[in-house]
C-alpha cells in the first residue's frame, strides 16, 4: 500500500513483511514501522502492550487514563485513526512508528505524517482530533 511505498522511498534498505511473518520476527537492531489494525496486523496485536502506549483503541473511539489520580482521563469518540511513535519492544535504542485504528476504514491516509516534534496524532477522517507529546519518564507513556 501507500505506506509501504513511502517507507521504501525513505529507507531503500527497508524490508517489507507480511504482518503474519512479522509477528514471529525479532527486530532488535532495526527501527519499525507497523501499519494496520490490531486484527489485521498480528505483530501489532502481539506487541501492543510492550509498546508502552497509554492509548486504548475501540470501535467507539480512543481513550486513555492519566497515570496520576489528579489528572483527567481522555476519551475521543468516533471512527478514529492513530499515528504515534512508540517504544521499540525489544531494542530501547530504536524507535517504532505505529499507524493504526480500530477499524480498517479509519486507518490514517499517507498524507497525515506526524509533524516534527509531535509524538501522536489522532485523526477523525481528515481532521486532527488531538495531537501532542507524551511524558516518557514512566511506563506507560502519558499524554502531556
């Protein structure tokens, strides 16, 4: 798809894998770009908790709870897509870029690449519903 073509354009040495093949691979020493829903992408489903993200995807929207009791939790309703940076599950010196949604029709299109300095974008179609940074000093990361 368009994300795979863009990855090869940016990183000609990139290896494109079927999500089922990727689920059993060790990517230590390599940066990651994972695209698809948790149901479409076996690697994402297997590694979601290890990514250190505070976000919960559901058909009704995206939600997360703040780690400290005094801060509020967030819930955004709708058929939302997510583009986010994440911790690499097996290599703390490498990063991961995740493009996902609860439903295939909500997957972000290629035009929505995170702007420099942003950690995540939550998209409602072509509209940015929320964008921001994570507080990364604790796991899971928390939106600032």
